[in-house]
């Protein structure tokens, strides 16, 4: 281990070589091992030692079920490295996953545009350098212009990825929607290939967990859209065309589903991440 390399995690686990030199191994089996994660590599120590340099990872996925052995394990990370795919399962999946993000991203310098959008309106923010830090709850950015930006992982709404020209180079740009206070903002992130790969995986995972998979009535969707458009909760009955008792019942249901949160008990509400996604889906239908 070099002087600059630091150990991040050391735990028990198992690994399965699902693809070797481009060939799917349908007879592959899990091998018990010790999993050591550093700022530079993943080391799998069992009957033999296998190392995966972090910079060599092309893609990360949460599933790659090559056979029944792999399908039988509920949680693992699939690391695509060149022509190989290695599945790694640990004694505490969530901790290992966050530790992997920390090992890959903490201290990395990327380019950020914040806010690129605010309240749905395009801003004139310039691209600036930012230093990353990953916590259990958030992706934190310390920007060169003095801004400190926290992207809460439970607050990520929409997420899109595009190839764009940034600072004279074609880069992968991750466009992530989240909130600052009660306002929806969009932050754009661009980094080197490995950083972009890990950032995309982490943010997509959070966005998928936050997706609103809800069975709302047309009236409930109209209420969500009205709130998203800035209509006061007090004005919802007249705006939507329903009585106060119906409005209160809808608010109660939306609170229960996590679509809105109560700001003042039974009087004022605000959209959550799920609510913003419902509004976005509804606008897409129109």
C-alpha cells in the first residue's frame, strides 16, 4: 500500500466472477473472502487474492444474474472491469456501497454548474470547479466560488445524463434535480470518466428509490399540479373546484403517501421529492 493510499473498509463477504475475458461463466460460484476497500482498489482475499483498481472500473450495477447462484443473493454490486464482471456481496451491503462511493469520490475535483435551473427557470451560472464529499445522507460540493451545495440523497427527483461540451471538451453531464428550501433547483455535474461513472450510479440509485410509483386519482394529481404551480393550499378548493372537506381528505392522503409534507398542521403543505416527480410526470402527459 502506498503512502497516499488509505483503507476505507474491511469486512467479510463473498465474490463471484460472472464474466471472464468476455465469456459468461454460467457455472460460477460464490467464494467466501475478506473484502478490503481502499482509496485505490478493492482487494478480495480468500483462497487466492483478486484486486480491482478503482480507476479500471467501467461500470457499476446492482444486478448481473449470470446464473442461479448470483440470482440467489439479494444484494451485491457488479463491477464491470474491461472484459470481466465481478460480483461482490458483503456482510453490510449499504455500508459497503456508501464506502465505495466515498473511496471513489471523496476529495475529487469536478466541474459544477449551480444552479443551472431554479424554479424551472434557466440561470446564467457558469461552470466552476468543486470538491466532492460523500456522506450517508448527501453528496456535498464545495465550489470554488464559495458556494456549499448539499444534494440530499433522499431529495433527488429527476435525473438525466447527456453528452455536452463543457470547458471545450465533450463530457458526460449529470443533471440532477433536488431542492433548496422549498425551491426546486437543478445542478449539473461533469467529471473525468471514472468519476462520472460512479456519480451517475450513486445518483441514479437514489433517484430510483425516490421515484413516485403512486396510484393517484385525477383530482389528486390536479391538487399536486396546483401546489407545484405555486397555488396556496388555502386556495386549492376554489382552484381545483372541490370543497374544503374533500381538500383536507386529499391532503391527508398525500401526506400519508409522502407526496407532500405538513409545514403548519393542516394549513400549509409543500411538495416532496415524490410530489415533484408526480408533477413532472403529469406535465409530461399534457
